[in-house]
C-alpha cells in the first residue's frame, strides 16, 4: 500500500492519503525514478498505518510481485484471444450459414466467330452493364464475370433486387463489341424468392392451401409446412413464386384470401445453412473432407452400395434415435441451430 502525504499541511488530522491497492489495479506504463520520487512513503507521518496490518500488506505485495515474475508473458495473449473467441462454431460454418448464391446469367457468343476476337470477361461485363444503364435498367455492376467455355460468359449479381430486374427486363443488349450475343436467363427460382402465408387454420391441409393460394398467385409452387419447435394453434406454409412480377405484387398487397379469410403474406427468411456431410449425414464437416470410405444410407445409415437393401428404419447419425439425421426436431440439430444463429447474430452486430 502506498501513502501519499501532503507536506504543506501542518495539521496531522487533515493529511490527505491516497491508498492504491496493487492487487486490484495494474499500471500499463513504465514508472521511472521521477515518478517514484514524487510518491514516497512518509514513515514519520502521524497517520502511519496500523503496525499490526503492515506485515500482512507487505506479504501480499511480495506475493503479488512474485506471481508477476513467474507468470509467462504469452499468458496474456492467450487470455486475450480466448476472450475474443466469442463464436461457439468455426468461422467456416458462419460463412457457409449466410451464403445465398443467386443463379447466373449466361451470355452466349456466336459460335461462327473465333474466340480470340471476343472481348475479355471484364470488358464484356462492363459493356453489357453500360448498355443496360443507357436503356434505363438501373442495377449495380456485376459481381461475377467468368468465361465458362469458348463461347459462354457467366454474369452474376449479389442481391435479389438486381436479379429481379434482370429477370424481368427485355432490354438486354444483342451485341457486344459488334459481336452478336444471346442471353440465357436462369430456369429455376432461387430460395430467396419464397413467400410465407401465416396463421392458416389447422382445418386446412396442404392440398387445400395449395389450391387456395393458386387462385391468387398462379405461379406459386413447392408448398411446404414450416415446422416449429413448439406447439402452435395455426400453421405457416412457404412456397416459391416463379413469376417475379407476381412475387412483388403479392408483397405489396400483403394479404391473400384462403377460404373466407384474408391471411398475411411475408417474405421467407431462410434459415442459416448447417454444415453437414452428405456421405455420413453427420454435422460438422462437408462431404469432400469426410474420412469414411463407404457412403451411408440416408435412412438407415447402412453402407450404401449396389447390393444395399434399406431396412426403412429411420436412424439419426447425430443422436442415434429413430428419425432422419437432419430432422429439425432432433435435440442435436436444435442445439446446433441455436449456437449457429447466436454466432451469426453476434458476427452481424460486430
């Protein structure tokens, strides 16, 4: 304990003492002789500490200094890293969880022209983007521009707004650098163009919901019930809308009729993607790094080969119980999703 005493005060009762407990505070800058000279202990002061407590304080200070000398310097770094390692799942799992790749557009060049006469992928993508802007198609620059063959160029965007505009527009250029091109649009609808109809009464089954929604949205397809981990008095169904014009109009309306009720429609927020192996159907890694040699059956987990006869008895690769390995009601899957969602939210906030 260090006692700072004012030498300009003559009254012993008004002596100012500042006591610093070294066991609770750490000084992060070097102390030179000048600093030591400023703060000296006044043994002759009338307000000296109790002599009974002085040996105890000296022992504590000596023990603290001894621990500092014995402590390795790398310990601080290890503790700092462990405190900052806030994610409960590997970073590769986080990256895979939030990926949402949109399909690309294929630009086909005339096969009668030599490939050496084609512009580079970078120049071609820039020219196509510039032509679209001139024709009133306002999009961001392409995020993907890759030559996939002698006569094909793959172009992609990284947000569904630009993707929707490019799907609906008919103002694509027909020539690039005086070379004729043909644009091939994706033939499937990505998952991000999925809608959810909410609070459907349990008296409606999946087929009835399908029929009711198709009266309002003809391009609706791939209906699936959303399974929750808790009991609900109503049901939610998700479906893909192939016609992006219908998709946008349905979102603007906000409600569609099912039976004699107007039920709300919202966008579907896809769950964070899990990292699992399609070779052994377990969590934690992908197929290309799996160490087992034989493919496993997805249902019974038996060795899958030409002579495999499935027992049709469900078995989970994660908990060994009788359900599919990726069943959302599996306790292992629930815990993994909870940790994954928490880690993703923490990463987004940072």
